[in-house]
C-alpha cells in the first residue's frame, strides 16, 4: 500500500502513514466525513457497492484517490478457500444499475 499510495500521491513511500479504521458507515457522506476527519489523502475501501458508488465522486472532487485491493481466491481440496492479495486498482467510477423485482 505504501508504494502504491506514494506513487499516486507523488511522495516517498517511506512518508506514507497507513491508518486502519474499522468502523461501520451507513452513507457515502459518512465515508467522506471519515476521510476528512482523519486527514487521509487516499482511501483503500472495503465497502458495499452502493456506498462506494456514492463516495467515489465526492472524494474525486477533493482529489482523494480511492483504491481497491485485488484478491485471488484459492480453493483447497478440503473445500476451504483462502484469499491472496495480488495488487490494487484505482476506482475511477462505480455504476450500479438496478431494477426492483416485485
């Protein structure tokens, strides 16, 4: 994360401080407020699509990149699955199109 954030923010990766926040948020506005409250200059988010879709444009307007971790799923013979980190991607846009089913 330090290397990727350093490259995105154009700073030395050694100067990147990682702040882990484990908090439940319910709205995109809460995500933006949390980022502002912590003074974060980038966000690696594990959020439901709806929250991510709402937060990304607001964070982009503030110049804050949103990153998503990429994981590979490894299935084992015993049925157990493990996840392996493979890198990051920059979230540029999230579009959620739904239709209510009655």
